[in-house]
């Protein structure tokens, strides 16, 4: 399951999810959370473990990896980079 889908199903805002994950501080936690959901921002191992825990394993490490890989593939193809 995608993190965004989980968040929407649970009726959480980007900010609420950021706070649950311990990243609710800083200038714009909602934007940071949005970047994580879309795969634009990489997720380190500690944050990935928190996502899996907070979502009760409904969002898996594979889901997080797939989101990032899809974002990178689209980003690179739009820039003309072929893998």
C-alpha cells in the first residue's frame, strides 16, 4: 500500500503523519511529508522503519522502495536519461 493511500484512509493530514513519524518539526513538515509520499525525497532506514511501524506494516519497505524507484524512473525519463 502506498503511504499516501494509507494516510488518506486514516484521515490524517500531512502534518499529522509527519508528527507521528517524528518529523513534525522544522519549517514545513507537510512539504517534507509530501516529498516522502511521492518518492521525491529519499527515506533513510530509521524513517522507513518508523513508517512500517506506524502503519502497522500496511506500508512495507518494498512499498517505500517502489515509490522512490518509480519517482526516479519518471524523473530521469523526463530528463532524457536512459537506464
